[in-house]
């Protein structure tokens, strides 16, 4: 963590904080406790001669932001998130050992340099069990999102949702390891956006290509060629081009001219946003880049107007504690913690700590959710 962020966390000057690190001065007990609380480490760690070896920030990490803005100095919230998800993964490994369960391994790999986009996309559809018939049956994007969460968890991938980070800082993140690779999406995004991020980050895991990621638009002047490729593969996995071009609504557009209602119907059939559909059409050279940009701007404006119209009538939602934590940690993680708790391998206090401080009184709701 950069020293200026660390100093800000505890409310002292950079010089004062650096004097603590060099040992020239010491914080007061209250300052030390405040610092430990702010950076989310046990207070006792500050008395150790060296940091615990098991806590290591992940190296093979991909961060997905808007407009490919590099995050050389991560915000303190993002640092917290990286620490949290790293410790959750450590907890999963420890709990599997406690329950004498073999650790799942995700070793599926496709070379992004040699494999075609369609080949990688087809691999993804096979791994996640995606079919066009299944996509058409999703009642809404929420249901589709939950399906992809379950499908990724089933192959041993931990999927977390960040609940307190602004979308401008982080939209998605992926960390590859053969044991419990991690994908993180931003809960502040709409479900369609989270679906695309899930698939985009899964491409990174499948192809072992860490890097800073692009936004939802398929060809938004990315400085990173791999990000354009990952966007194209994610779009192809969600909307295979052969199936798209066979859509009755697309053929009507070819014959009669552009129709946004038809595009919306196509997007609904695949349980994706209109932006993904026009991005695919751009990739397939069915529309020009200027037309794509105009439509993208139109759809963004329409969404902003929709948000403004509904802002007053929409009540600020309050998530029940169990729903909030379950949403953040995911079903695979919650199920593992609850299984260890049910087998009395961990104490209620341990289970609470694993679940971000959730009180024991909410455990029954977590159990009903993660075993449903």
C-alpha cells in the first residue's frame, strides 16, 4: 500500500507514518488500533517481527476499469478488497483441509495466440453449459446472472461481488491459480454488465492473460490488444455469430432496415444488453464503426434518462445482512463455511469472521440460501 494511502487511513501525515515504519517513533495505542481497523488486519499483527507468511497479495491479477485507466496507486478500498478476497481463498483451502475434501483444480487452458475467438468462445459455452435454448428461457438478466455464477462455481472458480467500490475504480477483477481461481464483479453494475464482466474475466482465466481491462463496449479504442480480444470472445460466448445471424429479427432488419425494437428482442433472446448485440454486429462487419458509436451513444443516453426518471420513485434499498454478505462472498464460499460450521470444525466466532463479521443469528438464512 502506498505510504500516502496508509497515512490517510489512520489520519496522520506521511512523515509521521514513515517514522512509525522506520521505528523512529511509535503510534499511540489508539492510533495503532485505528490503523489495524482501517487496513483490516488483526491488531496483534502489529506486534509481530514480520508479516504472516500466508498473507501475500496475488500477482496474476487482472483489474477491469473504465477506459483502461491504469491504477498505479490503488485506492484504499481496492487494497481492502484484494486483501479480503486473498484471505477468503486461503480460508477455502484451510476449510477443505479441515473437512478432508480434495481441492478442486482448474487447469483448463486455451492459448489466446493460436486459438481463434470462436474456438475459445465455444470452449466457454461448453464449460459453462450455455445453450441458446437455455438463454431464451431466462426470465430476466438477474436469473441469467445467477446461472453464470452457479456454472462458474461448479468448475471451482470463486466468484465474489464488490459492494463498496465505485465502478470508476473497479468493474471487475480476475486472479488465476489452479486452485480456486477468483473472479470479482462490481455489484453496483447492472446485471447485464456483470454478466459481460463475468465472461470477460473468465476469458482471462482460461487464457492466462492478466492485464488491465477495457469497458463494456466491444471496440472502445483500447490500448491493449488482449482486452479487445477478450471482449470479442466474451461477446461470442454470449452471442454466437451463427445463431445471431439466423435470428428472425436480424433478417427482418436486413430486409426492411434498422429497427431498435428488433435489436432489443434479439438482446432479450440471448439475455444480454443491446450494446453486446451491436458490438457483435460491428465485429461481424454488419454495421460501420460510425453507426456503432452513434447507437452506443443513443443507448447510453436512453439508459441515463431511464435512471433519472426512476431515481425519485426508487427507494434506497436496504439489504438484509445475510443477503448483503451472501451476495459479496458467493454461494461456493458460503456453502463451504456453513458446512464446516455444521460439522463443528469451526466455532461460531470463526464462521462469523469468515463471513465478514456476520452475526450468528443470521446463519440460518445463509444456510437456506447456499444449500437451496
